[in-house]
C-alpha cells in the first residue's frame, strides 16, 4: 500500500489538514563543484509538509526542513538526505554548511567509502544528519556504479525485511482514535505519550483497537517512580515495550527501572553511536538506531554488531523523512528485530519515490543503489 492509498481511507484527515494541496518548496540551492575530483555536489533545503500537526512531548511541528544532496561523479548520481534534529543543535543550514566543508573529502576515491566515512566523522563534531546524507549518497553512487541494490551490496536477504509500525503523534484523543482506525493495515501502532493525559490517550486507543501497541515517551516522564507506575500500567494495556521514558542522561534511574518493570525499555535519545552502547547496555533491553542520529548506514551497522554483543534488541527508526532516506534505512532492516520507518507516510509532498509498502511490510527495491527516484524537477 502506498501513501495515497493509505490516506484515501482517511477523509477526515484530508479535510482537516490545511497542508494538503500545497506544492513542494525548494529553496536555498547550493552547488559546489570540484574540478580536481570531478565531483559535483548540490544541496537543497526542502520543506516537508506534514499531513497533520506532529506533536511529541517536547513540541509540535507542521513542517520539517530537510537537506537533499545530489552527488555526481563519472556520470553517475548518488542521492542523500539529512533530517536535522533540533534537539542536538542541528538545522538545515548547519547541515548544508557541513556538506560544503566536506567537499575535499568527497574529491577522494569514493570506492574507499569506509575511509571517507571516518574522515566525515572527524571533520566536525555533531551534524550527524549531514554525515548520514553524505554516507547515503556515497553508497547510492557505489550501488549504481555496480548496478546492484544496496541490500545486495551488504549481503542481506530481502525476504527478511520487516513490517513497520505506524506512529500516532500526541493530539486530542478523538483525533488519535481516528488515526488509529485509518491505519487499519498496520498490525502494530506506535503511540507518542509523555503528557499528563497519557492514561486517557491509551484508554482511548484501546476503545477502538486491540492491536499491539508500542509507546514512546520521548523523555516525557521526569522521575523513575512516575515511569515505573506508568510502564506497569501500560503493560496491562497490551503495550509491548516503551521507548525512552526518562531524560537521556539518567542511566542510574534506568537501571533501577529495568529491574522493576514488566515490559522492555528501549533507548532512543540515550544512544547515538556504537561507542555509547557499552555504558547503557545494563540500563535498557534494546536500542532504537536512526541514521540521522548516528551518522549513516555504516555506523548503523556497527551499532548492530555492538548491540548484539550485549544481547540487546534492535529497532531501526526514523525522523520525518522522505522516501529517499526511508529506502536507505529499509535496506538494512534484515539486521533488526523491529522497524519504525513511517516518516514518509506522514508527509504530503514527498520529493522521492521509493518502493511502496505492501500492507505494513517494507519492500526492498531491486533498482541499483538506494532504489529511490527523484520526483522534483531538475534534480
């Protein structure tokens, strides 16, 4: 099922969203060309329009500004996308500035992609979404050069891809209920919480569906006692596990909590890269890996290896992203236990076309590279 088919079932949502019908916005195009390496890199800030207001415990958004990257060398084009995370002091402009500074690295041999990844990591601290976009573009270029899809380049079995959850942001309970009903093809829902009305929200969802749900508090509960009471209450409501109930730095509280809760706890904001995992392995049952948070596909795969060594469960997640970076993340889903890759379903002006979801199952394209094609002009 593709995005249009899914939202045809939800007329109330189309009617309520003032964002529908708006044309894609492209702005702040920057082009950097290296004569030495014959590499041409173009970036554009692209404003993604959300189908409905997206609310988490720390804010509400109706648009998100991502950076699209076009890397061309030897007549082959690789694409990447950065979805900057404001919580980590990233913006579309700071991501774009990082990419401009990275041009000398991109002039080098792209086939040495692991070395290029190390150099990008060392160039500046932070700006992980920009690093993810360049890692993505390089690997897309390599896959297209070899004429093979990315999952095959990594030696993965496409039949082992996963189903994705469908995420429901914080809203009035009737709105969240309608969203749950509209998402009838998704066997598992992910519900955002972290407010004073959390019990009312979950009870409202349970009035309209008995499907399994997962809960993401986005650091919304502030004490371990509050988190313990809420998580054990959620366990009795058919919740499979809870993501990031407490502030990211409270690892001692997480260790206390892990010993007392009835269902698993997953880290999201507490974990960024592979070197974070050993210190938090005793505090969580699993981790949520996001390309935009860790800096790209190569680091995501390192995180998988380290997490497995500590016997942690693995989920691959996303920010609000287009089908381009969702396709990149989907390519490595055979390595994970759970997937939450629905960011492209939450927007109405996707600049790329990837492989459509069938029901709730992610599909891996056999087109070379990431398998995503641009829909925007002159790109």
